[in-house]
C-alpha cells in the first residue's frame, strides 16, 4: 500500500473518532498540560482528517501513485467524513437537521448518478462547483465547531452553512445536467445502432430473396 492510500484510510479511521468525541457534550480532555473541550478536540480531528484529503491527492499526483483503489476510496472517505461531522453537529444541536439531510442527501444522489453513468461507460468528472462545495463544507464545519468556544464566529459559521447548502444543491443540479446529457447521448447512440442493425438485416433479407427468386422461377418452369 502506498502513502496516499494510507492517508485515505487514515481519514476513514478519523470518522468514528470524530463522532465519538463530538457527541460527548460538556466533556474535557487533558493534553500537554492543557484542558481542551470536546469541541476543540473534535475540531482538531476534523482539520487533521481534512488535511489528509489535500495531502493524499497531492502526493498521488506528484509521485504518480494514482491507483484504482485510491480513486474509489477517496470520495468514499470524503463523504463519510462530511456526513459524520454533520450528523454529530445535528446531535449536539449546532446544525439544523433538515440542512444536514439536504447536504448528505446530495452526496448520495450524486454518487448514484455517477454510478449509473459509469455502468453506461461514461465518467462524470468533478466540476469546479463540486470542488468549491467540498471547500465550503470543510470551512463551514470547522467554523461551526470553532464557534462553540468563539461565539463571535457564530454568524460567519451560519453564513458558511447556508453557502454550503447552496453550493451542494447547485453542484447537484450541474451533475444531473451532465448525467442527463451523457445518458441521452447513450440512448440516442444505442437506438442509432439498433436501426443500423435492423437496416442491415433488412438488406440481407432482400439480397437473399433476390438470389432465391431465379431458382424458384426455374423450379416453377420445370
């Protein structure tokens, strides 16, 4: 296993740890002589996990270690991290449940569309909107966690959450547009090939009938 894939697996390992720390309300942890609240520890875990997302992609491209396993695990790890963080924040009443449902539902919907497109032989690449969505998600969750201790960040965190939801819905619409375009092209191409096969079959039948016609005439004359 190469280092980029190991970092992706580490991000997945951070997910249950993040949830376990986040849902322990009013808990404190002693570290290096400091007493840290569970929100601060959760923020540190979340930022460490988000950093592995940047690092594994960078290293995979730089060292030319892009693998099929990595391409499959990376988006799964991202979705697990964001979903776990949002669910944890809903549990501690820091994020509205309906907002988390929309954002997480978008992830499942887009994954489903990409899977269907892949089964048809098409790959829907991540758009700039999708990449912006991921950045806003990380910032919104980090600010929401930080706002527990730093109350003055609450307004900015709320604004970023709304921005995350907007980007999620807009990017989902963009994926749906690309999906429909690809599938529409696939259906049209399949129908065109079927018509070509039918036309070839009809021409072959006509040629066979034309070849058989003189023989049948001779048989009738005899």
